[in-house]
C-alpha cells in the first residue's frame, strides 16, 4: 500500500523519514510513553528509532495498516506518531493508536491526529468500525478518544500486557462509520476549575496519591461497615484511586477526596455513584477521619457534591442511604438539604452476607421540589 500524506488541519500525517530519527528517539524516551505503550523499547535510543523507521513502519504499511509521523504542517517538526492496523478477519475493522512528543502535549495534537487517522480510515479504507484501546487508567488518552468522536464501549479485563508482562485492563472506545464523529461528552462533567469548595472543605477527584489515605480511612471499623463496594485491600483501593478519572469520564462514579480547606489535609472521601443514568438518579456515600468529625465537614461535602450533581451534571435525584442505627449520618443529610423519603427493608447487602434496612434520603433538582 502506498504511504499516504494526510492533512489533519493543525497536524499533518506523513511517512517517517531518517530526518525524524533524533526527535523520535527523544520523544519516545519518556515515562508516559514507556508506561502506556509497552511495545516500544524503553529506554528508547536512536538505534530503536532508526530500526522503526527502516523496518517497523514499512512493515505496518505492508500488513495493510498505516504508520505516520505526526508533524507541524508549517515547520515539518515531529509532534508525535499515529497508526492504524486492521483487526479481526474482516478487513474493514481497524484499531488506531497515537502518542504525542512531550514537547507538543496539551495542544490538541493527539485529538487532531486521532481524528485525521479515523477520517482517513473510514474514507480511504472503507472501514466501518474503528477501535481505540487505552489502558483503563489512561484518562488523558480516554479524553482524546471522546474528543475524536469515539464512544466508550467497556472494559476488556486482562486484555493488555504491561512492561513486566502482567495482564492489564483496557478500556475500549469505538467509532462506527455511521457515527457523527462529533466530540462525545464525558459521562460526568469535570468540577469547574477542578474542585468544589465552600471555604470549609475542598472536594477534588481522587488520584493515585490518595491511595494510602483512602485505605486508612476505609479500614476504620465504623467506615468499613458502611462501605458496600469492593474489597477493602490496599490493592483494590489503589486501583480505584488510579481509575477515578476514567470512571468519572465513563459516568459511573465521581470519587472525591474531602480536604480541610484551611490546611489541605485529607479529611475523608465522598463518592457519587451514578447508578441510574436513565432515570437520572445517583447515590452518594461518604466517610470522615475521626479527627475531622463534628466540624460540619461531611455536611459541606454532601451539599457541595449534590449541588454539583443537580445543577451541573443533569442529575434529578441524589439519594443517600443510612443504616437504621446511623443518626449522625441522617443529621448530616438533613443539614445538607436532603429529606427522608423511604424506609426500605433489607435493601442493602451487609458485609457479613446478611441484609440491612436502609433509611433513604433524597435531594431533588430545584424545578421538581
Ligand atoms: C495521551 C496523549 C496522546 C495525549 O496527547 P496530547 O497531544 O497532549 O492530547 P491533546 O492535547 O490532544 O488533549 C486531548 C485531551 O486530553 C486531555 N489531556 C491531555 N493530557 C492529559 C493529562 N495528562 N491528564 C488528563 N487529561 C489530559 C486534554 O485536556 C484534552 O481534553 P479535552 O479535549 O477534553 O480538553 C499523550 O499524553 C501521550 O503521548 N501519552 C503517552 C502515550 C499514550 O498514552 N498514547 C495513547 C495510548 S492509547
């Protein structure tokens, strides 16, 4: 197959040349690329770059795929790489991939490249289905996928392999020829400016750096009792923190740290679980470290996250369940503007295998109150 040049507006896709060797070696010798593209040699030397340009890229074209240098159309300077490979027995399904050089990140290069590859594959190769597989923790790439018109399809458990050879989860995004190609909105919007605050607490998305604090909090017996989610182990909670941004983009949950606004200390966590997108109903759950209790912080957090849900995320009903013994949590909810709605017998699965009654509270969008 001849090696096409593709005009992608802000970027141009062109065949690799020897003039790219130094830049490719420098770009690919990068921790993010090493982490998310485990097939690329790391450290990445000029010999690795030369070999790819002489052998790897031509072999990709011969196999019916495409492998481009992504360059600045004005200067021809290397900005990244992009590729497309047929997948499966049918020749009209393909996978696409990309990376951006560290010096060109956060300028729209990957979105422009992904869009150019996708448009080209649909138009020139007659593809009907394009897939884009990202590490389940690679939120940056998932934002690229959405911005390039790909819809999140789901998690392929253990479908990837990391540099150590361990199996990893991949998140699949797909664009069909019949799709509009318009940017796909994330399932839940980001907090404006990345956080919510009322001067008493700050809420921001959980990240990997919070994993130890979250484990310590969730291990407290009184908090563990109210945690109906996955296992309370360092590994599970680490992965939950690492995937928080991906789960947010998926619209599954908004997992946040509650920080003391005065000191920035980790005071607790609060999560919004978007259980029923169809009926636009979500559930919140929260916990505070003992030394931060009794200061109105849980009330602030419940109010802030429910304000955001009702006013910015399009959610109509924010619910919160409380165990019958938990009057403290009911007081938090009343102060945060929730009202008691129902007593649901044996609604909740207990950690001991039994069932627990649930006294349910709700806050409803202003127009339906
Ligand atoms: C992921 C990667 C390709 C993004 O490249 P980029 O050129 O910086 O991306 P863009 O400037 O086009 O940004 C696209 C979106 O990603 C977001 N983004 C970029 N870097 C981000 C980061 N580190 N964290 C969160 N979001 C990020 C941008 O805000 C933008 O989102 P928006 O359109 O909703 O505002 C780049 O970081 C990279 O090369 N990473 C290592 C290799 C890799 O992961 N390749 C993809 C494998 S599937």
